[in-house]
């Protein structure tokens, strides 16, 4: 009797475990789909976009509304984090980010340094997350005037 009850319980648990497994991506929902509006290209979360050293504007359109979770700025091998939901952020001499509903606009200024710079943005819609990386190589022109 105990053996039969144990087998029934084991069967029920097995069915429940199999039913909870799915093919959804991490986060449990449909991935965010992005289009770079300047080029019409589809953008994937795993790719890094290269920004012109002379500066550039990138406008990304998402297939649905999203929130910005975190922005990480890397300048001279130093990481600066901006946590929490951000709708607009300016890092003078580097970039400005503005979110308007499904659109993310990034304005990058010229990189006069001899170091590469990077911006990493973590966005989400519910349980679905995407990471965007933008790298800007140096123009190679400027060095510290104290040398």
C-alpha cells in the first residue's frame, strides 16, 4: 500500500516537473526585439555596437515598452554604475541617453582620449532582460596636458 502511494506521488511530481520545463529564454518570456533606426538593422543583445570616435547618434526601437535597469560606463578602465530605472542620463564629454516609450536614443560625443570607452545598458520588460553594449575607440589625438 505504501509502495503504491509512493509510486503515485512520484508519478505526479514527475509530470509536474516536465510540465514546468519550457523553451522560453532566460527570464521566462519572449525576447526583446530591437531595430537600429538609422540603418534598419535588427540588433541582438549579444552584439556590441561600435561607435565612431568622432561621435554618433544611435536610435534603437524596441518591439515593446521596456525599462532601463542599469547603466555601466567604462572610462579609463574605471567602471561607473547607475542603478535603478533611468529615463535620461548625461555623462558630460561622453554621451547622453534618453528613453521615450519604445525608443532609446544615445548621443555620443567625440572621444578625444587615447582610451576606448564603453557603455553597457541593462534593460528589461517584466522578466525578460537584454544587455546592450556600445564601444567607442579613441581618436588617438589627445593626451594629458600635464605630461
